[in-house]
């Protein structure tokens, strides 16, 4: 690196330590003269790039924001009445500022360490309670990725629950949104189970049925009484999923009361901006008995070591990181931040407010329907909630153009049919303008409360009855509730979060700023292309930059999490093999060290997982690889490797591994979650990969949001380009497509809406634009420096499990606690919990090796913060020595009794064998800046034995 850093460059603020003095101190324990020398020693020469990345010159923060303004300026903000799963909504400003734009919420990690996550766990429990009450089903999870993939997850859940009926068909009502049909069909195609699209209003088709999927209201807006078809399906041994619009359930009989087993849908219209299609939180609610088959995360109530109620993630043994290929789903990152937003919308409005919003949308739709009917326009359905579909033979384009001229987007269903959806933002003036676009005039205005919903379908039961939805009314209360919850948690705004494999780096304010601009946030995903030129340019530009960074030929940003990128990438491999007549290739080799999503995604893509061993040194065992290739030569579809590996190693043999798999006819999938150790130094597309996914919410600065959103772009080599994800609406028979029978996706995979989680892409765009080639490469180099410095400082206290040449690691390292555990009983978990008393979020616990901690500092942490962490880890090591020396019993040690709440230490009855000062202030700096967790160590097993997944009554918290 020759260019001199200058104070105004963004890289100087993104990277924690750039001063020469600091760098020298970090290099000293490595015995290396420069970062160049470190990179040369750590990164195998055989994969190193010779030239620097070809990217535009870096921009300052101001310049990047000006460029983003220019992109945004080429989008046109209209009143969005297209519907089709995406609706206008007002994000209450207090929620926008205090949640969506608040780093205390958006920089948090998934709540795997529950003691420091009670705030967001409470918010997610509110989300589950909200969904459960509105759908009238007892258990809801803490969000899925989007409505379409949630429906696909429901179909798989029905098949799991109905295992004995493996060959049975899944029947989709033809009145589902086309994008949903496309995504479900894609899943079914990969797994080889039959799906049929039928008009369920005409009754169940013949034959054996595993499950049926209905939608309320339907694609055509119809509100239908599903009770009879649900009963008939259950009679035939089928399960029933209803995709339900959450807002409509304020007025319409909910799925749970109609006998459905599962309800899914989007919570977008609960205050989450349109975001050009995402990120939005989908929900899934189930009847009792299906809990253990539920995909996604589930928050439950347990208790802490003092017996107080405490929240935690429940039933984690279902999840991919434990169950791998037997998991209920591959979903890891979900949509936590958007789920929190939607739940706070319900807290803010309460049941009466939600009902009023639903009634207003309904009344506007009725007013429009009456005007159209008066003008002789034929309406497809008489019973609707918010969506009116009109038949205008040959006139659809003219009606759309007239509406657009009045600033309103409508839905073009086909040349003769137009859909109009009212929502929270609709006004009487909008309705008049839409009526005029049809050549009609409003004659009668319906008022909220005048329900046009058929008799038996009007909801009589209550919802949002829990006190949390009925106590917070003033903005002052709301402000303080949000602050109180945020204060219970540790996020990046307070401390480094050294989670290996998760790359918790800076999410800068300049990167974040543009996402709530209306020109980005208020764009409907199906708005006409000429209104969304800015979005499309930004996406194309980002995709091109990612192509350059990865060395592949093309990138799709459609996958809305790493897991979905894996799925899309494996489908591309599958499509490629099939096109070459290689239908039998369905074995996916996965090293033992891989992330759980790899195995779970392979299964979803219809592949069989075969595990390849790692050597004792942590590299892929080439002999075992050869043996597995030989055993499965004709069936070999792919190998999935993570590079550098989850062991924090640059495997020097990686080209050899790729060559051997290629020679056997297999494809190479390189999991790019660890790109933070590669950007600017090596390109997976050049050292042997055919396809990779990236985690924009790791390497490319999208915040983790407490468990989502994410973006998992899939990048492919030339020969896989035809298999990149396609347009789900087209694949599902969207505009001009065949509705009846619904076109298949022609082998083109679709994984979510066309542009996935588009709304957060400006973050990664800004990150890359502001760093440029040099800043990105510098970031990678500093990530290596930070990890190697930590490893060098900690190795005399905790052994580093795997190291490469020269004792070096990549961008993360694994601290091996197992010998200490054997000797003293102190576990890696004890260390993780004790770190909370020092104000730290723990490193990654027990992945990829049980009994270890994986530490990834990232380039954004400065030397002083690294020293603070090292000091804590050394202090903890001394406490382990105290246990070993018998100064106190493990059960009564500050390690096992950690973390310490304020209540535990502020007591006149302190009776533990270690000083109370050691409990609370193990290092001096904590006397000033102290975080107390709101609960002590949580008893996980208790929560799983006594599953409670909605808000407990307030009395539970008394005393
Ligand atoms: C994070 C991660 C994934 C999964 O990404 P999600 O966005 O959480 O689905 C896959 N592989 C590796 C190595 C990871 O670290």
C-alpha cells in the first residue's frame, strides 16, 4: 500500500487502527516488519491477486451521499396501490428514529447470548404474541424471510408433519400471488414432490393430498369462507396453510378459527417501508403439536439463576447450526429488525388503532368499488378487504396510464384486468383519482366501520389483548419503552462483538443514511420499470462491483440471506448438471467444519450430503476427499467449501481440492461468508470456485439487525449464468403470463421477490464506493492484522486451535478451552458468560468446534478496544487459575455464577467466596462504564421443557 492515508478518507474512519505507531505495536508480537509481510506469510501465494481491484476511485462520505441522491432522484415516488403483497404504510416517526435508524437496535447480533439480548428478545416475543393473537394460532416464530419463502417453508412443514404421505400432492389454490406459486414450485421441483395448482373454490381435487395452501384475501382480492374446504382437506388427512394478510385479520375471521394448521404472511404493512420489495418480516404461526417442526427462530420464556423470568431462543435443536442436514429449515439470518419494527407498530397503535387502520383501508376500497360499479365497470369479486379487481376489456393499460398521470400506481393483472389496493396511506382524494382513471366518479363515500365483509366472516374475537399492546399510548411512553429495551442489550454501539464467522464491523452512519429516503424506501417492487431507473442502476452497479471483487461472471442480489444464496447457488449447479443430461448428480460433499446452513441448503436443493473429514491441522483431508470422490464419482454434484475455512485457515491446497472435484465432474461452491479475509487479496472465482454466495450483512457492512435483515448475493462463473435467479412474477405466471396451471420456472430458480432485500443495498453500495479498491484491500489486511494480533496476545493464555504457516491465522481464530475444561471444569460457556461482566458480547461459542470460542475482531476495532478484550480474557484466565488452585469451587466461582446482575451484587447478604468487587468490577475501568445484564444465567433446558412462546402476564415479573 503506497498511497498515504489522508484524514478525509473514509477508510481512516472505517478501520480502527491506522496510525503507524498502533500498527507497529500490533505487528510486534508477530515478529513481522509490516502488514505486507504478514499478508505474504498468511495468504497462500498460489491464490494471491497480482493486480489491484478495478473499481472506481473512492468517494468521500459527502460524495457517496450525493451519488446516492442521484440514484434516488431517478426513482419516482408515487402513491402505491399495486398491492400483491406490498402495501403503503406509515412508519411512525418514533419507530423509524428509535428502531430502524437506531444503532442500539440495528447493530445488535442474533440473540444467541440471551442475557445481553433481553430487550430485543422481548420485542421479538411481542412480535410472536402479535402474530399469534391476530392469526388465532397458539405459536408463532420470530420471523421468516419473506411471504413467498414462508409459504414454501409451510409446504415443507406440512410434508414433514405428514411424513407417511411422502408421495402425496401439495395443492395450491390458484388464488395465490404468482410470486408465491413460483417460489413453492421451485422448492418442489428441487425436492421432487408433486405440486398442483387448482381452483379450490370448486372443491378438492382427486388423489392423495399432503397439504393445501389457501390465501386470504386472494390474489384477486376475494375474501372467502375457507371453513368448508379446510374441513374437507383435514378430513382427507391433509394439512392446511392459509397465507393471510395480517391487517385484514383485524376484521376477518382468522385462520386459526377456520381450522387451519399453519398461517403465514408478511408483516410489511405494519409500519415497514416498501423498500422496493424487502427486507420485510414474514411470519409463521402454527397449531399446537407442530412446534418441533417449525422453521426459523422461536423466542421462549425460561428463568434465570434467581428464578426470575427470562427470554431466550427456544428449541434450538431444530435449527441448522445443530441439526445440519436434518434441520427443519436452512434459515439462519431472518428479519429481526423488521419484526421488531412491525411489533412496535402494534404496540404503538394497539388493537383499536390497528382496527381503525384496517377499517379505513376497507372503506376506501368499498367507496372505489361502488364508484366503479355505478359506472358499469365489472368487478371480479363482491367480497373483499382492501383490494378491488376490475375487468376493463382492452383498457387496462389506458387505466394504468391515467392513474399514473395522477400520481398513482395500480396493478396490471393482464390487458383486461386491473387491481387496486387501498392501505393506511390512502386518502379520499386518491380514491377519487383512481375512480377517474377508470372514467368513474365517487358517488357514495363509505365510512370506517361500515363493513362489507360477508356475515360469517366478520371477526368477533379479540386480538392484541396482552397489556403490552394496551398500555403505551403517549410518545413519551413509547420513547422510554424503546430506550429501556435497547439499554438491556449489548450491541456494536457499546462494545466490540468479536463473533467469529459473523464479521461484526462498522455500519457507518453515511452507509445507513439513505435507506429511509422515500425515493428508495417508498418504491413498490412491481412499480413500472421506468419509475425505478435509479434502483435498477444502483443494483446493476453494485452487482458489477461484486463481480469484480469475486472474480465471477455474474451476480444476483435476489437471495435475502446467506442461506438463500446457498440454495440459489446449489440450484444453479443442479440446473447446469441437468442441462448436461447429468440428472443423477446429487451428492454434495461438505467438510465437517462447514456452517450448518451448507448442509441444510444442500438438502433443500435436492442433494445428499456426504461429509469430508478435516485433518488434525484443520485442512480438508485430501485422502478422504479422494475416497469420497471415488465412492460417489458418478453422482458427484458439488463440494461446498468455506474459504478461508471456518477454522480461520487459508487452506493452501484449495486449488487442488477444486481441481480434483472438477476432474470428477463436480462443481465447486465456495461459501463466501469469510470474504472479509479475501477482498482485494484473492478472488474465489479465480482460484477454483464455480459459484459463491456473499454475506452483505457481514463483509459489506449491512448491520445484523439483531438477526436480520441480510442479503446473500449469489455469484457465478460464466457457465452458470443462465441459472441465476429469475423473476418470480414471470415464473409464477405474472403480468401476461399464464395464470391457469401457472407456468413453471423453466429451471430458472427463484428464491424471493425479484430484488430480494433491495432496501438495504445502498448500505453495501456506499461501503464499496467509499472504500474503493484500496480501502477494501486495506480493510482485509487490517482484519488479518487484528486477528493475528489477538491470537498472538492470547495464545499463551488459551491455545489457538488451528494455525497455518508461521503460526498465523486468517481473519479469525479459535481459542481452545477443552484442556482447561478437562482440568478445571470451567467451560467455554462460562467464559462467554463471564465476558458479559466485563461488558463484552461473547465470541462465537461452540462453532465450528464444541468447547471453543471463535474470535473475529474485524478491521473496525481499534487497538484500545482489542486491548480491553485481551485484558478481560487474561483476567478470566486468572480466575480459571483460581478455580484450578482451589481458591473457590467451580459452582461458586465468579465464572459459573456469571453474569452478575445489579440485583445479585447490590445485596447486604453477599455470601459467595469471592469478593463482590471482583464480581462486578473485575477490571478498574468498569467502575465508570458498567453494563449490568438484566438477568442472570438462563436455564435453557427449563424453557424447552415448559414451552412458552408468547408474552407472559406482567404478574410473572413481580418480585
Ligand atoms: C453466516 C454464515 C452463513 C449463513 O448466512 P445467513 O445469512 O445467516 O443465512 C453461511 N455460511 C457461513 C460460513 C456463515 O458464516
